[in-house]
C-alpha cells in the first residue's frame, strides 16, 4: 500500500476514490487522472484495485505513484466455482459484484477521514455504485478508459439488446450509431459476439446502469472522433453529461515504461540502444499490448512478413496462444515460455541486421518517443492508440479482442490514422501494409499526415485553456460547489 494517507491539513483537500477493474488498460488512465487532479487542482485520490491483479508488476506501478495517490487492493474473492474458461469480462464483473460489501466498508472509513467529494469507477465496475450509495458518497462518476465510439455503443446497448433479435456478428449491414463510423457486426465489442455467453448479459447489465452516473468521463479527445463528440455534447434527458478529458497516457515512462509495465527482472536499455543506431523514422515498433497473444500461425506469418518487408523493426515477442487472444498475459505481461522458440527457423539470424527482438516487454513510451520510430503495428488497445497519437506515430491496426476491432474501424475507416491489416493475414499482406505505412506515397502518406495533425490537436487540448483541461476543471468546480 502506498502510504499517502492524508494528515490533518490534507484531510481538508477534496478527495476522490477511484476503482480500477483488472487490466493495465484500466489502471493506467485512472492513475494518470489522479495525477492530473493533484497537479492541476490539488485533489488527492485513493486508487483501489482488485486482488486478482495484485501482481508484482501492478504493485510496482502503484508504488511509483506520487504521495497524492494512495493505493490499496480489495480482499480476494473466490471465483473457483465458476466454470473453467469464463470470459475475462465475466470474471471482472463477478469479482466487482462480490466486492461490494468490502468496498462499502472501505468507502465508509475513507469518508470519515477525508473530504470525499466523488467516487469514480470504470465501466466494468458499475456495480460498485451500490457501495458508494451504501457509504453515503453523493457523487458517482463513470470512467470510460477508451473512446466515445464504445461509450455510444454501450449507451445504446439496452435498446439494441431488444431490437436486434439474432447475433450482432450476423448483421447484414454495419451498425449505424449517431456520429460513429459504421461498425460491421463482426467488429463490435468482443463480449457482444455471443449472446449465449454470460459476458454478453454482463455487458447489457453494466450498460443499463450508466444512467445512474452523475457524469461520464472519457479518455478521448474531440479531434479523433469529431462527429460523435458533437453528438454527445448535446444534452439529452436521462443521459449523464459527457466530458472528454483525454488523452490520459503514461507520463513517467522512465519509471513505469508504458502500457507494458516493466517486470522487475527486465532491463530497458538494450532496445533503446539499438534504436539509437537506426535512422530517423525508419523503425516499425511491433507490440500487442500487455494482454494480447497471437495464434502460432499468425505469429509465424508476422515474422515472415516483417522479414519480407525489408523494413527495420523492433518486435516485442510474446509466446503464442491458440486458446484465444486473451492469454495469461492479461494479468502479467511476462511470457511463461521462451517466445523465441516459436519463431520460424533461421528468422533471428536472417533479420539480425534490420530487426531487434525483445521478450515480453519493452518501454513502450520511450520507444514511441524515439526519433528512430516511424510506425507502430498495434493491437489498437486504447492506451497504446493514444500513446501513438500523442507521439505522432502512424499505425498498422491488428486488433485482437475487447473493443480493439471497433477501435481499428474508427482509426482506419473513420479518421484515417491507421491502415488496417486485412484478411488473410499472410506474410505478403503484412509486408505490403508495413511498407505502405512506412514509405508509401498513397494511403501511407495520408495516414502519416493525419497522425501529425491529431498529435497537434491532442497536445493543444492538454494545454492551459485547452479542451481537455477545461473539461476536467469544470468537473472539479462542480465538486467545490457541491454540485453533481
């Protein structure tokens, strides 16, 4: 636990409690929000995480946070009676629902010693609103760690659950939502792909409770999804106000290393030393986030495609998973097996002059900010997407799970900040897309230009008086005034 408990003077400061459901993609933006609240508004925070993610990696991340952010873990919840193979969304939702009594007790105690002005939970933890109510916390906020496209889908999900009789994946036409890029049914949020799976009902349940929030805070910015931002700015009866407060991305890369937060055993220096020796904007960074894993055959085609492209590459290699895209890495980024043994025979030797391989983890923010990095082949997790945009790195989209397919649609077909890798994912297709992104004069050039514009827009919003800064200031002002 981070010993940042408030003393007599700090107790008079505004204090918020944030609940981060499992996954670094949920924890990191909430931690960054807590840091921004402290640095800009003098607000202190207690950041609560779940026992299931109390790994050495997460504990190291929490310990690195400033004294204004106190952290603790909820007690363990026994989920052993659930059937084997439950979706990660189901496990997270069950753990949250069963943690309400413990969370109620924690909030009650925190309220006794702090000027507790708000409780914030991400969308898999919406049942925690019950704990806030039980503890007498007046303001409950919903945090969306991803974007307005996902928020819009979830706001409409209760009615879609009734109006779409079959499976979303079987829709003949893309789903049209207000302001959003049309989303093919197969690209919708992964737990919505099988209505017989408990994760589907959990998503409908969570979405049905969104209207209980006093406001919704979103880790996005208007320029990356302008049409839907305009729609959600319009007040609608029964819908909480929406505040775009992003991008919230990791700001202390030297100590925590991006979304793939460093396992204590790994050194960061070697891949950065290699980047130092490469020409400017010549390297494509390849990483699938802290939770993703490729099937064995896709991993092989990716290796051969990178080799065939002739482009320099830095690849974070993780052991493959033929069980599904979400592997054991969701809770711990380090591969349980040597991932290099799964690479094609002779690949490492043949590419040693143009490629650099690291096992499991690389300092993502440091890589993306390096002048040698000119592209990012990414799973389209939203943290990674925002980091790429803020640092001006164009993307190849290779989505795996969660909302990543939706993100890929929005980035490629919507705003034009990425080239999506089409099916089949053959070595020839991979090589062609990588070359187009890095050096192409057609689509690649257009994507590079758009990302440069979005980088400028994102940074502008974070400046004093910028859109994101003003939105968060408005929320804090309401806390000070005793409003919702």
